[in-house]
């Protein structure tokens, strides 16, 4: 496997293994810094999932600690991130997923 990596990447891996692994991981994940995301989510005490049913939109919110709402809307056969808002949010319904069809 190391033969497929450029010589400078192999050199950095020997000198700075942790930093090189983080860099390669970000490249594989499309530039997402999962260590920063992990740091944020580890501190989160409460996560609520709230469906959004608009006239032409299907989507949901993920609300973190009743303060930050992340919006996702249907885009064809998947959901896409649409933005966030900061404010005070009510508690969600913990039984929201109880009525989903079971895939067998």
C-alpha cells in the first residue's frame, strides 16, 4: 500500500504519523474535519429529531441541546443539509421513530 503513496507522504507519515493520518482522513472524507465534529458532538447532552412537513418540502431538523437546529430537506432520493439556526427550541417527541416500517 505504501508504494501507492507519493514519497513525500510516506516521509511525512514517518515524521508526523498522527498529523498525516488526520490529513489523509480529511482527504478521504471530502474535507470534513471529523475530529472537530466529534469534539462538538461529545459535548452535546440532548439530541432531538423533528420532522418538517411544508407545502413542497419534506425534511427534518436535528436539534442539539435545545439551542441549535440543523435543517435537512429531501433532494430526490436523499436528504441534503440546508443550514442551521440558533435559538431556543422545545423538546422533541422521543417516540417519533416508533411507527416506522421495519425492514425485513
